[in-house]
C-alpha cells in the first residue's frame, strides 16, 4: 500500500506537485493542496457541474480563499478572484504572506508578489527557503532581477 508523504505536495518537487492526488485518510492540508493541483487546467467546469472553485468549501478558510483566488483567475473571473485575494489579505496578511505572494504571482501582478515575498522573508515565514525555488506559482517571477536578489539574500543558489 502506497503511503501519502507527510509533507504537503507544495513542498515537493514540481513533478510530484503536478501529479499529486490525496488518497482517503490524508490530512486536510494534503486534500486541499490536491484539490488545487488537480485543477491546473481550470478552463471550464464540466457541463452540469458546479464551478471548480467551489471545491475549496471544505478547506480551512485561509486555504479556501487562496484556492478561490487562483481558480477564479484561471477561469477568467477577475472580480471573484480579486475578492478572494482581498479576503485572504484582510484575514491572513500577518500569517500567510507567502500564499498571498503566490496568488499575486499567479494573477500576473509581479510588483505585489515581490512585496509579499519580501514580507514573508522579513517575517521569517517557515519553509520559505525550501519552496521558493520550486514553487510553480512563482514561475512568472523567475526571470525578474528582484527574484535573483531575493534568492541571494536568502543565501540560495541563483542558477
């Protein structure tokens, strides 16, 4: 029997990240992450089904707002995405700056993403060094000189 890893998929390699599925009995964190990862092709919900962003209703509020911001943006619902991101920012700015940075990066808002990455770095958010280089949500930031500067400050290789 294959056991689910103890670390959530977001902390694993990008290859594992894209193919993650949470089997029954896993933690809510893994289930929420898997719900997000399975919907990398969020183009349109299947006919006759509810919007895929509704998948996050069973997740804790911070993960739900983060997932809704990503999913609604991918579906082209700009206002709903903005509302979810504003709710995430209003309720979790002090505890989830990296997640807010991911959402901004996913939405193509590079300046805001770097602002929130700087906050995460300043707050010494746990796990930041482990995932900042492999996080697929930050892919749009990798060519920016500010990304290389952040990696140097974190004493990570810039390759």
